[in-house]
């Protein structure tokens, strides 16, 4: 087995991607059908010298931003981005972002919090920890988000779903706004040195590339705690939902409750719940 799997991976992909695939002219004097180092370096925003060190195994600890830029430039699939990230971690001897001194990340809801969810049924409501892991939810939330694919993962995570699952683009017509809000919450609600935030940000910078990294670097965007969200549901059709966030600071968690913003959405949620129309009333705005 090669001791430079990261470099081999990058070189193999560079040589397999044609200039036309990345919008470059082929040129008459090209010795290989793949990309030159200078071309890939330019596309990824790194120097040729640094790319050479990576391919030759003389540097085995590229930043997540560099990996994200290379993955974007090579048009890597999600599975190949995950592999690229894994090879980097292995080449560096493990994951330096996870430190034993960090407080444990909450992945369970207290019994009293679960009791609150029971009281909220059949309203769609979810308990999230500070990095967006789904740790508890109502049955109404499962009926709302299950068909979207949000709960398919063994450990569902809102950010990971939004940025790496193609179904999220269809589910959220205002995807850009949803992405802005979720990344702003991750960026502003937790200290930047939190190892779990850093680990998730590192992962998504590689797997999602600039769409995540640029938002995470933007300090100007503030998170919105309340507002409306449009969902294109495969069974219920278009839904407009208001969301309220209830903080649980002792647990590092929050409860997000979704309410129908109009009568059409209220009726659609009733149909999803198998209840008589009008049982879940739309929220009326003042004024």
C-alpha cells in the first residue's frame, strides 16, 4: 500500500479530468488529456508549488479550505469528497480537532424535554443540539421531514442534509436563505474554538465546498430566530411554515417548532396527520 495515498488520489484525479470538463481550452501541445498542475492550482486557488508538495507527499496537512477548493475544481462527487477528507485525516495521523478536554456534545434529550414534545403533538417540532444534530422530534416532524429524506441518516443533521443531500434543493425553494440562516446559527451561537463546530465545519468545507465555506467565513450574517420557511413537500405540496426557537441553554440544545403560516398549509398538515381539516389552525399575524 502506498504511504502517499492523498497525493496519489489528487494526482490521479488531476490526470483524469479533461480541460473541457472544467471549461478550459485543450490547446494543441498537451501531452496528457488531464489537467496540468498549474491549471488545477489556478482553479483551486493554491500555488503550483503547494500542489506539488501535496502530490509528492511532502505536505500532508492541507486545510479544509484547500481541500474544498481542490474538490470543487475537480468536480468531485460527495463520496469522493468524503474519501478525500478521510485520506487527509489518515495522512495527518488522526483528527486533531477532537480533544478530550471538550465538554461532551449532547445527543439525548432529557425526559422532561421529551414530555414537552409529547404535548406538542402533532405539531412538527424537533430538538437540536448546537451543531444541528436531530436528537428528538415529534411524530408530526417525522411526517413532515421524513419524505424529504432529512431523517434518513443514522445521525440526522440539518446542515449535513442541507449541503450534501441533493433532495434538499428540491425541498427548500429558498435554499440559499435557509443555508444562510443555518450556517449563521452555527457560526454565531457557539465559540469558534468549539471542537465539534470545527469538526463539522471542516467536514462540510470539504464535502460542500465554497457554498458552505464562504457562508461560514461571513461574520456579517446574523441568525434569524423566527421567520417563515417554504417547503416543497412530495406528498403535501407547497407548505409555508413559521418557526419559533425555544432555547435550552443548560443542555446546549434548542426546540424548533413549525406552525402553519396560512390556511392551505394548515389543511395540508392535517392531511399528513390523517386528521380532519382545520384541526391545526394557521397562525394569524398581527396587523
